[in-house]
């Protein structure tokens, strides 16, 4: 028994290390892809030069493209993908439902409502807000909207200090329906330019990344993502049922509250800087679960790495499939995720029939 357990742990470590290596390779390959051709050797020289291990310099144009355009974009892609991946895994474990996706708790809908209101009714806001660049105001409104919607869903589903998961899911569905109605009403008053701006934001965009934006966003993405990893034991206990977890010493209500708020913070920040990117939080936990099983000790960190890899690959596809143009990243993840979601539904239906 001990030998079997040791083998399983060692196997999980190897898989996790392999995912990390795949992430690094995908990241480096992605640095070479774009309108300005940069070969792998130049990328390595640039990286070594930044840490003082290489004196050979590359051209100023390539240096600028790598350090100011591609590198911040790919760092943002990794952080957003990892945050979406682990949020999906944590919420699926909390709800004990493999079809749960972070947008279910209202984050994306709430973010979209605040953004469309700001875009369409900009003139109604005070001048000190409208004078700020949209590169900062749109992310701020998106984050605020996502957080407000999540807190509302959580508040409406709580009674006497306890949260009913079934009610929370139904409340999330209702809030998402309400946000869709508000968005439709706001769009009715939008002009062509405002409608185009909002449409592109809802499709997802990783091209606006800058080091200045990442200074704040990286903290808001990394902190909740790493914090969720430390709920591994509690999620393993919750997999047995809430009553069983309680008898094992888990504060069930505090765990629910913490996981939901941390997931909302991670997803809300991701939506605020990259727009609405769906299905990453649905696809990745399933794929990682096939590798590690249901053990959250490995599932949570694996989902961070897997989410980052998936979004990097999706970004490569988005940048190359319609060259010289670029597809919105949300279209690529939807094209990958929707068939996967249908397959999950058919698999679940088939198992019930058996």
C-alpha cells in the first residue's frame, strides 16, 4: 500500500513538472510569433541579456517588440489563464458539480454590465473619471461590477449565516439573466462606435497588456490563485459531503465564503484586464482531473499550469489564423470550449442512461 501511494505521488510530481515544462516551452515559442519575425535564438539572447549572462545584443526593433509588447502580453496571458483555471477547479470542487464554470456566480455578467454602462453613458460621469484613459477605467469598472454581482449572489443565497449551494447556483443564473437584460437595454442607446467597443471587449482581448497595468493586476491575480491552492485539503473533505467535512473539522461556511470570494477576485480581475474569456475554467479542471484524479492536492496547482498553457495556445491561434489580423481570444476559447461542453453533457447523459 505504501509503495502504491509513493508511486502515485511520484507520478503526480512528474506530471506536474511536465506541465510546468510545457508551459515554459509554449511561452518561449509564443515569444517568437508575431508580425515582427524573431527567431528562437534571439529570444534566448534577449532573456540571457536581461539577466546579465549574454552580451550579444539583438536589434532595437526586436528588443522593443519583445520587452514592451510580447512579453507583457504573454505574462498577462499566463496570469489570466492560471487564475481562470484554478477558479474553475475550486468552484467545481466546492459545488461538487463538474459543469460549474466561474461565470456561473455572476462575475462576467456583473463586469459586463458596469463596462457597457460606462461606455454608453460616459458623458454622465464626472469629468475626473472621463479624463482618465479608458485603459484604466474599463478594467476598474469591470472589476467593480464583477465583485458587486458576486457579493449580491452570495448575499441572496445565504440564510442565517449558511449558504445553500443549490440556491446560490439558481441565484447566479437569475443575476446573469438580469445582467443580460440590462446590457441589452444599454446597447439600445449605444451608437456604432460604442457598440463596437463593447463588442470587442466582450470577445476578449489580450493585446492591450502593458507593464504598468500588470503592476496592480498581477498582485490581484497571483494572490487569490495561490490562496486557493491552500484549500486543497478542505476541498478533498468537501468531496465526501458537507456533513462529513464538518465532522472532519472543516468550517464549511467559512470555506464556501472564502473560495467564492477568492474566485470572484481572480476572475473579476482577469475579466477586467482581458475582457470576457469563457470556458477556460470549465475545460482545464476536467483535463487535469484526467491526469491526477479528483485529489485537489494536485488538481489545483495543475489547473493553474493547465489554464496558462491553454490560453497561451489559444493566443497563438488567435494571432496566426487570420494573419495579418488577429481574432479575439474569446472566439478561440469558445470554439474549443463549446464542443467540449457538449461532450460533457452527452457523457453525463450516457452515464445516467447506463
